[in-house]
């Protein structure tokens, strides 16, 4: 088969479409013939040499894909050759075939094109696990989403609105904020022109956000805590703004607030399977009914993954960037 390889870490041109051995499904795995994969920030970090796959995972980038089951490994039940699926991966989505633990498979939701389904596994698993399973967002509460026009952001807006929450977003520029509003965002903050703490407190009559979903990290740590409501929960899922920051514990104590930080890729298989099962139970019906939908910015040939990385790094996209394989 062919896959995107990284012979040496570097810029986008470090991604090389090359012939590699076919993967073989092990115990509890299936082999998926990939129709499409999706691009995530973690893939960029892997390309740069900063985020290696966990032990035993595919060396190729790609944390989600869609396609058809081509082979069933030992010990797998409930799935058949030919089933159309999408999958959460620890790696290997930028390839024509990938071996996937059966617990990380999802059926393609009703009404969703097979290729477009590649946009769903990582964002739905990340948002549901952090915003709902960890931070316990409730109806009537306020969620602040940083990077509201990103793949994560566009999904977080929709899921929060679907459960009856109020949504505030930060994004760069009027076009991105307009798209967030179309998806249901109530409070629109241009981080280039406005102070998000000031604008959020103004819009919530000084209360702040009950939950904050943060992709920035250290750069926003102190301001995020200031923006939290009493008993608020800050969920950190990205480090685009650095890894070390100062935190005023007095403010945190006075607000009886909590800070959590999680990643998905390196979790044990049983934890990933539990998250995927929760997504199938709670999110898939919303997608099947059209209440929630994947937002795709563009689709490129998988062999042109370098261009997809340039798009992601330029932050010119809204929603997900997909890569289609030749078999598609």
C-alpha cells in the first residue's frame, strides 16, 4: 500500500507519499481500507518531530479515518467485511489501509457521506470526553470555546447547543465569527481585537463561563481562570500557546474552580473504547438526525498532505481538512 511517511522531521515537504508494507490486523483489530483521513494539529507536531506515536501504534500520521472493513482479525465480533466505518486512531490514518482496534470503530452515521465521516471520530471523541464526561457541561450553563472555527470548535458549539447550553467563542476575524454564529454561538469574540475576559464577563453580567475548552494552553492560563464562573471548569486540550504558565491559586480557590488537562492519543485501549461507546450513544443520534453536522473546509488528495498541513498552519480553514485516498 501507500502511506504518508516522515523520513526526517521538518516542514510540510517532509511528508512523503511512499510504498510501505500492508498492516496486518492483530487480536481484537480489523483492517480498514481507507477512503479518507482528516488532518489534526497533532499530525503537524508529529511531522515536526515533537509528538511521536505511542508504543505499538502506526508510525504514519493520522488520528482518524473512514473507509470499509477489508479484514477481520482474531477475536472481533459485531463487525463484518464490507462494513462502512469511521475510526479513532493512534496513528496511521494517512494511508490506504490501517489496522484499528475494534473498540475504536464507529458506523458511518445516517445521512453522512463515507469520506466526510473521516471528519468525525477525533473531534467528537475529544469534545464529548472533555466537555461532557470530564467538565460535565449542563443545560443552561455557559461554555467558552477557544478557536471556535476549528474542527474542535465547530463540533463543540453544536454539541453544547444541542444539550441546551449557551456558547461563547473566540475566533480571528468577522468571517470566522460569522460561521460560528451560523452554528449557534451566542457570544462572538474576536481575539485579535477584543479581550476575551472582558467581553465574556460583559456578556454574562459578570458571571463568566461555567466550562472553558482551551486549545491555547499557557498563554491563556491566567486569563482563563479569571474568565471562569464560580465552580467553573477549565479543560485544556492543546498547547499552541506554550506549556508553562503562572496560575493564581487564590483565584482558583475563591471560585472553587477546577483545571483539567487531557490528551486522547496515548490513552489505554479500554479508555478509548469507553469514550467511543459514549460518542456512539450520545452524539451519533444527533448527527443522524441532522442536529449536529461535520464542518469540512476542503478535501485534498492524500498524496498532497503537505498542502493540507500548510492550510492548517495558516489557520485559513474553517472546520476540518480532509485527505482522500486514490481508492476513493
